[in-house]
C-alpha cells in the first residue's frame, strides 16, 4: 500500500493552512484551490512544476491512482493567475493525449472560442514585402485532412489560457501549492521521497516524485548530474498583442504573418478571436553585430562562453533593456512589426534563450529512475517548433498509463521510460532539422555533411522525397493511438 501517514487529500488544504505571507492577505490574488506556501503535507504523488505538463500529469494520475490517493503540485510562480507567456499550438498528438486523459478538458480546448479560424497567412521579408500568401481556405483544407486522417485538428490558444483550463478543472484530490521553490530531494528508507522546499524545514514526502520543472530541472540535475541543456545561440522574445493593436500597427485582421531571415525569425499568429501571439527569435551573432551583449538577455550563466556555469536562473532580466535590444536588432525591419513592438510595454515580454538536448543522446534515463519520473522540457528540451507542449501532454498520458498498470509497485515505469525515449528521438531530430532550415545562415553546416560529394540536383524528385518524408513523419507523430485512461478499480489501502 501507499506509505503510512500520507495525507488523504480528497480536498485541498484549508486557507488557514497557508503561511501568513503578505500575498496571502490579498484574497483576490489567491486563486481557487491554490495555497501560497506548502505546508509539510504528505502526498502519494508530488509533481514539481505547475505548467501545462505538470497540470496534465496531475489530471492523468488522478484517473489511475486508487481512490483516496492524494496528489500535490509545487509551482514556484507565486501567482499563476497573472497572464504570462505567448501562444501555443496543440497538434493532433497533444490533443489526443488530452482527450484520453479527460474528454471534458479536450472539449473545453478544442470546441470553444479558444480555437479560431485564420483568414490567411503571409510570408514576408524582413522589410515587410509579402512574398507568399496562403489563403485561409487552404489551411481549412489542411484541417479537414488532419481531421479525416488523424481524428483531430490543431488548435492555437494563449499559453496562459491552457494553464487556466487545466488548473480550474483540477480534481479535489489535487492540492496546488504556488510560490514554492524546490531545493532538493532525498530518498527515504521506507521507499518514499522527501522534497525540501525553500523557507521550510520539514520536507514534503511522496511515494512518487514527478519532475515537470523545465529546462533547468533541479530534479534532473540531482538525479542525472548530466549538465544543463545546450544553449543554441538564439534568444526568443514572446508576448501577446490584441487584434486592435495589431491592426493599428499595420497588420491585417485575421492574418498570420511569418518572417524568415538569417539573422532573425518572427511570427505573428492568432490565438483566439481577439488575441495574437508575437514571437521573435534572434541569433546571438546578429545581436553582437548590433552591439547587444546576448548575456544581458539571459537568466543563466551557462549560455554564453566565459560566464560561470550554473543551473540556476540567477539573474533578473531588465525588460526595458530587453525591449530596446529587440528594437535595435530589428532596426529597418517591417514598419508594422516595429510599430507593434513599440506599442507593447516592456513588462509584457517574456525573454529567454533556446536550450536543447541532442536527439543522439536521448535515452530512457532522461525520464528518471526508480520512483522519480521526469517529463516535459525537463526530460526532452527541444527547439520551439511546436512539439514541446504536445510531447509533455503525451508524457502525462503515458506516465499515468504506466502507473495505472501497477499503482502500488510502480513496476511499469521502466517500460514507460524506454518507450518515451524511443518516440522522442525522431521528434527531437526533426526539430533540429526544421530549426536549421528556418535560418539560411549555417543551415547547411547543421543538416548536411560538408565533406559529402555533391550530387546533381533534381528539384522535382527532391520535392517528392521531402513530401513523402513529411507525410511519413506526420503519420508517426499524429497517428499515435491513446485510449481513454481507465480509473483504478481498487481503493487506497
């Protein structure tokens, strides 16, 4: 059975259990079913990280654990209700995972106003010249094909909206603890895990520890000690912008806009009927050329040679400086893009580096060991080409499926790790190739062997081969089968 003394958290802890912090005295800032600081409660499962991956994992595990089990979620953000992030695309595989976890969650995302149609997508040069327009009818036809072939179609929505959908639907067996920063964990003699958090002497104990704590996962650092992920010499700026602001800047209502250049890439895409996501990625060589020190835009010392190595996100970013740096690096770009950037306050931007791990090094240990499981970006950080969140949702589903096969002994976790590593390798490789093609600069060096003999080109044959490869990969990625999770048939002992 589960460890004696674990709290039967069929309901969240009462508000009086929260530590008396200044934030806790403002009721409007404390969302439903969240407490500000973790008390020393025991849980059957403890999840570190309250983003989409961690919340989806809580939902999934709540389906398969014995009745009466408790799940705790630790989130370092002190106020998850504060909007943050930009947009997110949920593809067929991520939506299938969400549907298999909870059909109601899937419906709330896929069948609501969070999903919205696009009039057209424009490809523009950095100067703003439109080089190609893809009509909305073409994209609708692609959606129809996806629906017919894979049973679901992609959905774009604000990242924070997805978090709120998952958060507000948490079952009563889940206690969400925000404003909590994990420091370390220890394996206890009875087979449980003790997690120590900042500002508390007593640890939080659990039968199973799940790390969904991002690129710089403290859990992964302690368990694997394999170093931080690799910085890919790209800094990303993300924000959201209203349709009214986008139109005022010079963009067309209902249009997506894409920019691809050797020095930077940009994307403006609609996430609901009134909001767009704006994302710009800048190459560090271009930032340096413009007189901007890339290290001033990064929160960790691992990213730039010459800085002291550290897993910690120790530096606080100066967002005013970051916005000026973005404007400096994009000087001379599309006036509509520049006007949109100028209209947004500095504190609306999220700025971070791109961190990845190599597909060639992916193995089952990246998903944890023993009674410690690793999921999401902590297990497989990849370039932001659309599959990060989708794979995190898959992780949540397949982890729960494995736990459900043996919720007491957790004997199926080894199978989960091996299967996830095998599936992730080609996904990571595809993101590496796709990202290289997004920039003209250095693409050949990353994708091709410069020492290989040059063969005569056949554009028609090459296009057909590329289309066949893309279709085969889509079938692999989106054709995954995920049956609804089955509820545990036994109660907790």
